[in-house]
């Protein structure tokens, strides 16, 4: 209804005019929602919770005019959309000025060289606990082969843990330096027990695009009596393994194929339940066969109890537009070791990476960089590895990196929580993952041949995960914990991928509709 396509039009920023445009007008409002049976203040997009899906095709230009009708500043960000050369449109506090209440801002971005399943979410305050999220799908262009037949249907499935508490109250708890209690339940597409229905025809195969849009918990996803075939992880087609359940860590997206091949006179549970928690929170949706005569009943199937090391092997060599698919043969120029810690600063709970807990500056870092405004941030304000001692300091942490370098990042989790990291602007190769401590010897077990490329990766308790990333996208990119309270209380920083050459070949200039704020107020666009 809000989406239409026109062939070519002149828009206010540099985008590729040969590629199609899709225009969206989104009205962001508060509205009553009842996902767990009690009335809550939800964040709606065009009256919907969750928000509408973005349907797109590789290289489409996406123009979204977002009207903020909340009573506070608002921003949307795009988990997994790489925003090539375009970090000013990334929609996080370090890149983009918040949209003031009653105002609007038009995001201008391109789904450059990407395919796959992603989602958008509200990035400021604790808005994510109130909704404002929705699915993003980027389809392959016509004639580009997809390694499985066209499914009979394609469903977005947004799963996530959920609080009955108002998002402003949750934020106030965190602002006081306290920890949040465990969430109250789990939602599937914004609905509680058996709220969401997915209707299937017997014998047909469906694609399910599953994203964990929740706040902290890994969720196990399964369908009673059915197996699933894993086919895509955040933009990479995988080796197609058959699974009975799938762990989706917070912030992650997967596609599976499911064939409606069970006795068709009944319905089946679709289940999402928390992992590694006590108690286990569970919710169900209905996998409804068109000719079913029997509703779901009885207890839903239980989830696994051991750790699942999902085999995430890519489906062999494929052309990578960024030209790094022989990633195992490229020499690593730098190793960055990031470890998460929790602790108190001035008696308040904070979370840090390498001893630094991020606090936003008064001006988006990218704008300060663009206008060369001194004193907003310092490149190098977060070290490449954890210093001795366990003290935490606060800073608008920015790590510098040179454009076109190839780096190894080791995420080291010495805590007993499960961690999930996301890097904006990129997808990276997940080369290794194991329990215990990482040492240079751990490199011997790296997958240097056919690892998946993705943008969100889990690190198991007291374990490590290693990634390789080709820094081929100039900009200011957020690296954050997807554990939302940790992100909010400082477990994030910005990676400034820099080149001294200023050229639109490497980075787009500031769009003419950009909002300016803080010390960038009044600058020339
Ligand atoms: C957004 O929705 C609100 C509430 O329904 C309405 O008052 C407002 O006019 C809408 N704004 C736009 C730009 O559609
Ligand atoms: C706000 O929306 C109007 C149309 O409703 C549009 O002309 C204008 O460019 C938008 N402003 C920004 C900053 O995108
Ligand atoms: C993952 O799957 C691939 C292809 O089926 C197989 O060759 C590889 O050994 C598997 N890796 C692990 C760790 O199980
Ligand atoms: C990587 O480094 C090795 C040893 O220094 C060198 O022989 C090789 O040519 C380098 N490979 C690439 C692709 O630069």
C-alpha cells in the first residue's frame, strides 16, 4: 500500500540511477499492543507491529521517508544492510542525527550487491523493547541462480524475547545503573501463544526467514514433526543441511526450507523457546495445513538441551562482488582481540569492550569526522586488546582502521553469558569458534576454504570466535553487542575505516536532506 516502484527519478543523493527505486512512506506512532495479554505502549509503523517488510532486489535503491510521531527522538537502523560507501545513512547514534519528534527524515540507501534476509529496528533509547522492527528481504536479480527451487511461499518470522514492562521504564532502570530482570515471554511476529498462523498446502515447500529481533536470549526454533533445510545465513547461501531445530542467537537471521510433508489433517506447533535459561520461556505459532481438521493440542515439542554447533559452511566458491572469496589466501595485516567485560563505574552497571564502555558524544561521530569538528572523539580511544586490570572507563570509543586492509578479529568471551556481536557495514567470514582461550595456535583449526560470510556472530560462554573481514567499505561503523541492555550500557564502539583520499568512488558525500545536530548544527550540506 505504501510501496510503489518507478523506473528512474532524480533524488537528492548519489545513488545508482540505472537500478530501480522503491519508495516507502512510514509513519512511526505509539499505539496499544497486547502481545502477552496486557496492554502496552508499542511502537508502530503505519499502524503495524511488527512493522511492514521491505521487499527488494539486489541493487535496488530504497528511499524511506520516516515520519517520527513519537514524543522523543527516533532512528531506524538496518541490520545486515551494508550501506556501501554510505555510513551516514546507517541510522545509529554515531552516524545519523536523531529524527526529532514531529519531524521526518528520508533514508536513501542501496541494497548493493546483496541478497538475503535481514531486519530493521529502532536504534535509540530502549525503543527496540516496544517494537518498531520488521523484516528486510533482498531477492536475487532475475537470471542469477538460486541454489534451490522457487518455494511455494516465503514467510518472515520475527522471534524475540519480550518484556511486559514499558520501554521507558526499562530504560530508566538501566539509566539508574541497575540490571534488567529476565524477559516475561517470547513473541513470534509480535504475537504470543498460537497467535501467529502460517498456512501451508500439503506437499509444498516454503521458505522461512527467521530473525531474532529480541533483546538478549538465544531462541531455539523448531516445527513439530517437520525437518528444516538450512539454506541461507545473513546473505550467504549455505551447504544445505537438514536440521530438526535451529538456534537463532540474538540479532541473527537465517532462511530454512520446510516441506509440508506430514499427515495433512492436522496443524503443527511452530516453537520458539529460550536457550540456556532457567526457566525456559516458550511460545508457539501454528503451522496450519489448508485441509487440517484438528487444531494443535498438547505440549509443544521440547528443545535441545546441549549446545548446537551449527555447521555453517558456505555452498562453495561463489562470485563475491567485493572480490575476496579466496579469503583464506589473503594475508592478515592486523589482529584485533575484543573481550567483553561487565562492571561498575561510579556504582552503576556498565558493560565494556577491552576496558572501554561507550558513551555517545554530543554530535554523531560520522558528522564530526565529516566536518572535521575537533574534540568529539579520538581515534584510538579503544585499544586492540584488553589492557591489564579490570577497570572500565567511559569514552566515545572509536577504533581506527585503514581502508582495504584485511583484519582478523577474535571475540573472546570470558564471561558465562552467551554473547552475540554485530558489525555494521560489512559481512565477515567466520573462520573459527571453540571453547576455552584463543591462542595463535587456534588458527590451525580455522576454516580457510568455505566459511559463511555474515554480519552477526555468537560467542559461547568462556569461548572464542574468530572472523576475517576485508575492510573495503569506508565509513564509521558500529560494532555492538546484540544483547540490548549491554549495547545500551556501553558494549559497542565504532570502527572508523579511513582513507585520506576523498572521493565519491570510496564514500558518498553528505546527503542534501541530512539532519544536523550537536556541534554540526548549521553546517553547510
Ligand atoms: C501519522 O499517524 C498519526 C496518528 O494516526 C496521524 O495523526 C498523522 O497525521 C500521521 N502522519 C502522517 C505523516 O501520515
Ligand atoms: C519530509 O517529508 C517531505 C514530504 O512529506 C519531504 O518533501 C521532505 O524531503 C522530507 N524531509 C526529509 C528531511 O527527508
Ligand atoms: C560441515 O558440512 C560440510 C559439508 O557437508 C562438511 O564437509 C564438513 O565436514 C562439516 N563440518 C563440520 C564441522 O561438521
Ligand atoms: C602473504 O605473505 C607471504 C609471506 O610474507 C607472501 O609470500 C605471500 O605472497 C603473501 N600473499 C599475498 C596474497 O599477498
